[in-house]
């Protein structure tokens, strides 16, 4: 059945909610709650009936249902006092108030949204590879094609792995879940550039368009414009002419340096991220109005404290300054708004400003995976876990092969209590990249919550093996050993962390976590206070959302800490 109400359609067989023809992500239980209310829209549904139907054979508190209803109201666009969809009957239950029409599948027509992946371009001659230019051509075309609501383009984070010279566009397209693939070759020889491009249908391998361009390198932007226009015409989608004609820089040397920065940043290793900063800064020295280079600086600085134990004060102020500079040059850069929001919630603790920036980013580009991921992180910090799952799931749909996006989605399921979904999501992430330490760390937390201590130790040990020097896995291992009464191992890891701290910065949060596991709450709070004073990003990221801390939530010292971080309601 397909149920229609207002501007929404529910396809119950495909388990999809559509708003104006676009899919809206819902957690399984929220979707089931909506369907049950809609199916029984002609009568009052009691709370007991909903609990039995949505959580069969599971004991849950009524608060779980209230949270699901609140999340559902937000998805449907209800505001306080607005009961056009769901009416609460005090003391009894709920009634779905909007008129509902039942349609057959053939009655239901929605506008199809085109999905496309732009692969890194290949060299014409392998020994003359310029990987930054190859990746950069794809990056530029992704940005140009992403400006239409009729087309969803996979971000660079999902396509950057497909650099092999013999990639089959149909196979890659199926892996990325898209309808079309744009690929090609590129070669630079002195001051000239030669580009071949091809647009392929994934379903049957039909070539929709091909083009060849042989130009001066100074005309590389014109080539990118021409390819974008031809692709848009072949797909019969309307592209924003203002975006197509926009020049972020006219200086090809600054553009080359920016490409080098993007190349190193996309390798996602702290040393490479630091290299990217050097290239971005050199690009700005040539063109001080290059907004994309400032956006790159913001992205690089944001990634270092959370993954590489860099002191927050050494990175976040620089990230904020760069994002604001980018927006002062071009306010329409969705990613710059998203990166500014990361600073707002991880460093400034300004939750209102963060939400404002993320909403603006999504207004500018509803299909920005980075904006959806950022919004999901913010919502999890505010303990709006079901809403976080919705945006995390949408981020993964838009950027299906980005490891951090997938690992974050698993964390959002974990925070919301969907432990089986969290485990499944994180295991799928590790199938893509078995050495991705953040997924191992998150999976270890899930197993710890399930009291599968042996599996948790195995996961956290692998996280430590692959993390490249982050102290998070050491702290989590020490916490786990302390929790399971293996105090000698916990103390050994604590001394190891103290030795590391003599040589470099270690987030105070990690020490607070270990002493909390050892049962020394006073010392734990002393370290959390140091984390507060230093704006420790791990404190920001985990103190309010991480279930590990639940046993302290009734402690007045804990409540006071949250209050000073502006996290108490």
C-alpha cells in the first residue's frame, strides 16, 4: 500500500517516506510508528497498543515512545502547538489527524532524481600521472553538477578510491548505487591539457555522451564548464547557470596548489593533512580571494584535534577564521557553513549557532553529505538520537563509501540504543577498510555496552594497532580493563599514557575516562575539569552522548559540567 497525506507519501513495501518526491530518512522504529498511526488514522491509538506493536516482546519505558513521537513530529514539520498530523490525547494515546488517501503503486508518481558518480580521471600515459590533477578534475565537476535538485552526485570521498586504470564504470556505478557514471582521461603536457570524457548508463552500458578537449591549460576552467553543460544536457537536468559560470580563481597556479592540497587532505592521514595546509596557504598567497582554499584550511584544521591529539586551541580558532573568511568571499559555500558549525559545537559550545550554520548549509545544498553528517553529530551531542540517526543515514546514502560517514552512522545507532544496527553498520564499514581504526573503536564500545568484553578488547586492540598514535584506544582499553576488575592492566595502560603526556599533548578527557573506570570519581572530575578548561574536543564529542557516562548523570558535579557547556536544558 501507498499512503498519501499532505505532501507526503509512505511506500510501506519499500519502507520509504517521501516528501514532495524526495526520500526522508527515518529510523526503523520511527517509520513503524508513523505507519501504524497512519494505518489506524480513523481512531485513537493507545500508548499501550503502540508499545506492543512497535516494540514487541521487549520491555521499554513509555519515554521511548514519547521520544519517537517527538522525532516524528519534527520530521513532519510540526512545531510546538501545531497538531495538524499527530494529536496527543492526554492520558490515553495518539490520533493521526491529517486526511489519508490509500493509493496503488500505479497511482503514485514521483519525479525521478538522477544519481551520478564522477570518477577520478585517468592518465593517457601511465608514467606521466598527475594524481592531483586527475582527482581535481573529478572534484571540480562534482561541484559544478551538484547545484541542481534534480541530480545527486556522489562526493569525492566516495569516488576517490577508484583510481585504477582499468576501472569498469558499470561495476563502479553499481557499487556506488548510481544510474550514470562520468569518467575520462586527462593529460597535461607543458602548457596544454587534453581531456576525454564519457557518460555511461550503469544499467546497460549505453554511452550517453563523449567529448574530447585539447586546450591551453589556462582554459582548464572552460573545459570543466563545457563538460558539465554537456552532461546536464545528456541527463536532461537543469543546472544553475550562475554556479556553472562561477570562477573561484582565475589564476591557474593557485588552482594547481589547491589541487595539491585537496589531494593530500583526501588521504586522511594527519601528516598528509598537514601537507595540505601548506598547499592551501601557498594558493592564498597567490590569490587572497580564493574561497575554496580557505574552506580547505578550515576542513584540515577541524580534522586534526579529533583524530590526531592536536590541542584544540592550535586548530579550531584557525579553522573558524578560515571558514569565516571563505564565507566573507562567497556566502553560498555550503561546506564552509558546515565546517564553521563543527567549530561552533566542538570548540565554542554554541549549539544555536551550529544549528543555524548547518541549516544554511542544507538550504544551499540539500544533498551535502558533509552537512547531514555535521547535523547528525550536533543532534547526538544534544541527545536527539533518533534525529541524529536520520541525518546520519542520509549522509551515508549520499556518500556511501566514505569511511568516516559510515562509522559515524554506526555511532549514532549506538547512542540511540540500536545496538544491532550499530554492529551491522560498523562491520560493513570494516568490510570496506579492515584497518579503519575509528570503526574498530566504535565497535569496541558497542560490544562493551553489550557486555561482550572479549570481543570489545579485540576490537579496541585493533583500533590501537591502526590508529597511528591516537591515545583514544589506549584510554578505552584501560577503562574496559578497569571495568572488568583487571586493575593491573588498567594501571599499566594509565602509566603508559602518562609517559606519552610527558612528550606531547594528550586529551585530558582520556585520563578522566580511565580514573572513572577505576572508580576514582573525584580524580576523574579533576581531569574532566582540565578538559573543560582546555576545550578538549573529546569532552565535547562524548560527554553528553556516550552511554559510558550514564552512571554519573545524577551526580551534581556532572550536571554542573554540562550546564557550563550549555548542554543542560
